[in-house]
């Protein structure tokens, strides 16, 4: 007859017979305690590994309305989305700011943000972006909120999109697709629509999906016969070929439009008219600043990428010098390279300008990140050599300490408010100083029959003094070399 023993007795017997088991447990406890110490120094309060890797909800992202009348209207037209981000570097606040920007993008695109979660990882999971376990948890969040779309804060590979959709069972899109959708909604001009279409096709090409085997094969060629039967071209290959053909056609159209823009730029260069480009982060107030400086009447809206098509307006400095002011498309962190390539002809306005007004939102929590993101795109379009004035907009709503910090860090900067007009006069004076001046100073008595030369001196140069004499107009001005050569025959004899 065998006697049974209790589990506690078995455990004690195992510990007695195997004292190394207790030692291993003690060593493991020491390792865990040591790793927690290191984690606390590095990341703040972290209590165990599972909590460290857990999905963290980001509060305050929901844009769901409480007014019944608006709720009934908006729920008919808005997609209900959950946001998900992977926090790989920086602080938790940086990750939450990035997700808050994604929420603003989603709302601009016409979505209703229900919830947002972030996960701490060394790098995104190559299969499902957040890992298979966390993808299952995300599925629970989707079911709980009733969402029909998941938006990821990053660019997903085709495999990641497919695998994550298989788990969460709703549509999954990434940050790039969201920005492309916003651009497609806001593009109004023929060139803008063509550029967005090209960027969308570039994004879509590697992400095409087949519909199973039923449409996967076509006839090998001809109407049948020997050596012509076979798998031939698959349906997805046909789709890719057609997209490539459309992309080639779109590139030709954009190149033709670019020629027209280049002709206009050459005309401005021929007349020696200086150009100023307004560049900056989206929703930093570029269009508001253009309206304040020139009265252009450009659409102004508190939304991301409200204006896409560049606007060029004529302006005048306080000293009377003419120049052009161009409003360009807004930039954003991780701007898709498809858009940078498609909008290169538009962004060339920045590279061909004589001065860049780099507008930054002074009321943003981290304006330095906006500056870095815009400068990265400026570097991509080859405009790093163009002089830059950092215009800190929305000074009326900004924290005074943030303004002081930015003005101290950015040596060539000025704080303004396009809404109230604060600092606009100082900005105009600074533009007048920074714009390139004609290189030749000349004095001439221009006959009244050659008044066109005086007019050109006013429009293309800088008139220092002007006096009407019996012989003609005594003109003292700074002009470019070509006009100086035409005025040279009329210089007074005492100066020859």
C-alpha cells in the first residue's frame, strides 16, 4: 500500500533534496530587483515586465461629440477609429504628442477618434507592428469601442497591414495613407490633384492584393493553340502594369505643368524681382501670415493641410522695393517620401527663393520638433543655402517662457501674431533688410524721353533719390548690372 503525501510536503522534500533550486530562485529574485532599479533610472516608474510592454491608453484623444443633434449628424458620415502607436525612443510625453498629432490628422480626414493606445517596444514588430499578443488586445479595444478602422502611427509594410487586419478584423491604415487621404480631399488645382494621384499610386503599387485564385490567371496569349496555353499574366500583375502606365502618364503631365511654373519663375528672374517663400509646419499659420502681409484672401482654417496649392502674391517692402511672397504646402513629421517626390515641383518655390520665412507655431507644446521636421524637408529639396528667418507665429497664445526660449535658441527669429498684427511691422522691416540688394550704385541724368529706364529702376532696383531737372531726371539708385549698363551713357560727365 502506497502512502500519498501533500503538495506542500512534496515541495519541502524537493527543496531539501535539491538545495540548488532555492539558490536559483534567490538569484532570479536578485536579477529581477536589479533590472527594476535600472529600469527606474532609465524610464521612471516601471514595476514589472508585463506592465512595461502593455498597451497604454492615451487620455484626451476622443473627438466624440456629446450634443445629440451633432452626434446624429456626424455618426452618419464619420469613420470610427482607434489609434495605435509604437514608442521606440524618447519620453512618454513625446509618444503621446505624436499620437495627439495623429488624432488631429484623423479628425481633419473626417474620422471620429474613439481611443488611442501606445506600446513600448525597441522596434515595431515585423509581422503585426505591435506583436501578436498586443494585436489581440487591440482587437478587444476595437470590439469595446465599436470602431471600424485602426490607424497606426507609422508607415506599415504590406505584410504588416495584412497580418494586423487578420487579427483585428477591421480596416487598418497607416499614417502615410491618412496624410494621402487628406491631400486628396484638399487638392483643388489641376496640378495639385495630379501630384496627389501620383503619390497615391506610388503608395498603392506594392500594396495591391489579389482576390484569391479565381481571378489569378489569364490566357497565355492569342486565342489558344500550341505553346500559347499557360498561366500567362496574373490579374494582380495586370493591375500593377496598368498603375505603372498611369504613373508614367501622370509624371509627363506634371512635367508639363512644371514647365509653365518654370517660365513664370524665369520671368520674375528676368525682371530681377526678389522672391520670399513661406514654409513651415502644417497649421502653423502660413496662410494667415500671407493674408496679413499682402491681403491675399487665401483660405484660412484651423485644420491640418487646409491649403495645398501654392499661392504667389506681389508685395512691397517699407522702402518701396517689390518682391513676391509664395505660400507653400505645409510640412509634418514623417512626411511620406511619396509626397515629397510628387510635390517636388511645388516645393521648388522654396529652393528658388531668395529668402525663407520659416513659420513655427509658438503655442505648440514642442515647437522645436516642428522646426526640425520642416528643416529636414527643406534639406530634401536642396534649399539649405537659402537665408532663413524663423517667424514664431501665434505669439498672442504662446507661453512667454516658450517664446523666450525659442528667441534665444534661434538667433535669426522674430515673434509675431498674424491674428492680431503684433510684430508684423518689424517683420516687414526685417524682410527689407534681408532681401538681396542690387549690386551697382549709379547716378544718371535720364532724358524724359527714356522714362522707361526710371520706371525699371523703381521696379527692379532701389531708388535712393530722384530729382527733376531741365535736362532730365537726376536719378541715384542701386540697380543690377544689366540696368546699370543701360544707364551708364547718361551718367554726368563729372562722374565719368
